[in-house]
């Protein structure tokens, strides 16, 4: 009884130590600063756009975050504005068609990206700009000179019918393109809207002039293309202390199951433990023949068994020698050619008269006798 009591005491102390560790982990856990993707409307970090979203929410009657794919966009004229800032995910061809249908119905998309290539057939070209991340003069569609931070060496390539909204000495920084009853606005400087740079130079007047030109009745702020539908966000939803607690609880459960010997599923008793097989005597006899190398005796036993089957099925006397029953066998419907059967009877007679036989010979004649046995049983 003493060893069992000591064993239980060990498990009790292990459980107590685990509980203490969980409590201390919870009390002394210091959460790290939450990390956000760039250009997310809920992000207060320098690379987020929470300040811009807050400004829109104050200046316009209806501003909503849009966390769904393009399938959920209305395909009728709602005079909506969908703002897409530096998308992290590239939509497939079907989604791009739905975005285009959304604009053709009479709505507007404002795409703000340093590399808008492949979105709606947009292309860019490199320039020889050397003064990146410096405030320079840009010109809007009304000819006004404004100050803005230049962050990209790329400039937009316009097509026939496009309207240039912003440009500098190197080329277009923003354009407007019509799609049916709606339009696409493109600006290649998303950092203008980042929390860190939104108050720099004339970034707010530039964006405000674009919004006044669009004059939407409702604004949707896209978050779908930032990967908000990623399964990783589900993990990030739970605090780390809770995840740590669940891992420890699972580990403790495994230890408890292992200690108590919990069995899952029914108990199956091996059949050989309750049943004696009918071939045990045959196995023992064959093992005895093999260990004693009694190949001749075993072969003789097999031959006598076949002769007994011939007598029972065909009435062939078992006292005759093998050569004497050849004519009787030839009259039977056996799937062995006559010449092969005659050769087999002759060689088998010689093999049965031999006292010494190798294992290879035994295996060869055993297989041939077994073939004849099957013919007799099936004939």
C-alpha cells in the first residue's frame, strides 16, 4: 500500500505545481503591443490609416468598413465609393470583373497604391526621380500647385479617355477612368494617408479635393483585400494568456489520462486466446517433418493421400503401383497433358523409391502432387 500512496502523492504535487505556474503566468503576463498590417483603418500605428478613417467618419454621413469579397458589392447605382488602400491580396479575374461591374452600375472605386499594376488594366513606368521621401510640388486637375511627399519612383501610364488628376514633372500621380456609369480614381501614394504622414504638407487638401469631386452618398472602406479573412486573425483574436492556459490544460489532461490508463473504444480479446484451431496438429506434424528432414516420409504420406482420394472418387485401386494406374488416369478428365502425366508418374515412382531427398526435390514433388490432388478433388 505504501508505494501506491507515494505514487498518488507525486501526482497531487505535480497538479499543484501546474496550477501555481498557470496562476503566476496570468498575473505576471505583460501583453505585447498589438501589431497591425499596414494601411488598416483600425490601426493607430504610424503605418495605419485610423486618423483618415476617423476624419471620413466625421465629415460624411455614412462610412462603413467592408470586410467582404466583391460578390457582396451592390450591382446597382448607389453612388457608393469603395476606398481600397494598398491591397495586400491580388483579386482573381472573377473578382476583378465584379469590381468592374460595380463601377459600371454607377459606383466609384478609389484605388490608392504605389504599385497598382494589374488592377483594372493599370500600368506604371519607372522614372529618374532621386528625391524620394521629400516634399515636392505637385499640380492637381485645376492647375493648383500643392506640396506632397513623393514616395514612389513610378508614374501612371494613361490611356485615351483618362483624366489626369495629379502630376509632377515626371508624370501622372493620379488619374480618373470611366467605367460605364461609374469611374475609377487612382493615386499612387498611399503613404499620404498614413497616420504618420497625413498632416504633412497638403495631403489632406489633395484627398479632400478628390472626395469632393466624387461626392459619394456612402463610403465603404475596404478591409477584405488586406487579408482580414485570413485564418491567422482567428488565432490572434484570443489573448496569449488564454492560449497558454489551454495548452497547459490539454497537457494536464493527457497526463491524467495516461496515469489512469483510460481506454478508448471496446476491448477485443484475441481469438487465439479462446479458440483452438483445427490445424494445430497438422502444424505440429509438419514442423516435426521439417525439423527432422523427413522429406521422403512426408512425400510418401502425400502420395498415399492422393491414392486414397482416387479410390474414393474414381474407384482406382490403392494397392496398384503408380505405373499400373496410368491408363486409368488417362481416361479421366484431367487438365494435365497425357505426355506430361506419363512423365510425371514415371519420375514420381523413382522419387518415392529414393530414401534420401533434398529439400529442393521435396518442394518440387510436393507441389506436383498437390496439383494432382486438386485435379482429383475437382474431377
